C-alpha cells in the first residue's frame, strides 16, 4: 500500500489546483464571446474541462520527477521525493504516464467537439516535453525556463475558452488578454524562482540543482518580476480599453496593483525566503486581495451588462469642462 501511495504522490494531485486557471478561460469566453449569456450546459462543460487537463498535468509531473531525480537528490527537501529516496519504481511511473496521456486525450476527444480544446491539450503536453527533455530542456535555461513554464497560463486560458465555444467556432481569445495572462504567470514563476533561490541559500548547491541558477542572482530575479508585473498591467489596460464589455474593470485596477504588491512583499520578506516555492501563494493577504479583486470584477462586469453602472460615463462626468 505504501508503494502505491508513493507512486500516486508523484502525480502531484495537490497541484491540480493550478488548473483552476482554466476557469479564467471560461470567464473570458462568457464575457467576450457570449456577452455574459450563461447556460446550464456551459457550467457542465466547464467542470468537465478540468479533468483531461489534470490528467495531462500529472503526466508532465511524472516526466518531471523521472528526469529531475538526479538533481532533486541535491535539494534540501526534494531529496525525500519518491525516486531519489528509492520509494518509487521508474518503469511503473512510465506506464502511469502513458495511461494518463491516453486517458486525458480520450476524455477530451469524447467530451469536447471543438478541436481547439484537443489542440490546447496537446500544447499542454508538448510544453511539458520541451521543458523537461534534453537537449532542449528549457527549465535549465535562465529566463527561458520562466517564459516556458508560464506559457501554461495561456494554454489553460485556451482550454477554458474552447471548452465553451461551439464545435465549428475557431475564434481565438483576445491577444491582449492572452498576453496579460502569460505575463501574470511569468510574474508568479519568477517569484517562485526567487523564493527557491533564497530557500536553498547556497550558490554552488543551487547551481548544481538547477543550471539556470548559475545565471540568476537576486537582483536579476527582482528586475524580472518588476518587468513582468509592468507588462501584465500594460496588456490588461489594453484589454480594458479595447473591449466595451471590460470598461468597468478599470475600477478594479487599483485592487490588482494591491494584490501584486502583496505578492512582492511576501516573496521578498524573510518569511518568504524560508518557504518552499509552492507555499508562497498561501499567504492570507495574497488570497484575500485576490478573492476581493475577483468578486469586484464579477460585480462590475454584471453591472455593465445590466446597464446598472458604466465606469466610462462616470469618469467622463468627473472631467472638467473647458471653454
């Protein structure tokens, strides 16, 4: 029984929570494509769309752990994982990976008629392959590792988008929103690298554990985080200015900035330096600010659609009249 548990652990089921980002793709489709017209069947499709993505994500996690085992043995806590600790068998894991891939694509093909969903699912798998497998192995290349890993954010957006679109509809989600979501993921991933870099606390050991850490410094990672935060805000602003349905969200922007500040503050604190990267986002202030932003955004979108409130008109009234 313990052996079974150790193999299942490598699927990282607790990390399936990351696929909640697919819900953002659902939200973009409902707001931009369907103009806030929501049907019961769409809720059912939205729920089902998480399952194939979770299976493919677990396949990628298994591949990650198999190929990273020699490096994990050098990490303060990851050396206790199943493979470096000798508690999991690699042949069994390869078989599990194959089963997860077949299951993920099988369910995706069965449940979703829009080919865009299957293509996005393929990109999720491909992303894991180029991220982990030599000689490409982007996770070893400084800055490209963050860009590649955060590309899973747009992929999850596409999964959510195409899960709801009609079978013969191949429209792409807005580029500005896609790029904003990508840069947001890059911000989170760079924060993860920064936290991990400080958590190991030894330049030689961190360089042997992850090759990209031979290039990274705290200063470079901080500059990268600021850059991605600015690009995220820039693309978000373009989306709000371009799509009438999103006009009210301009009032959410200060809350977005507060959430980003909370993330920076926690990632750069002494407490953040002692946390493993996966625990970085569990700070209560980050959670509260993110939830508050989400609730405010949902209400403002509804208010715009129902004609209750229009931020553009309200801001226009606040402008001075020049004669």
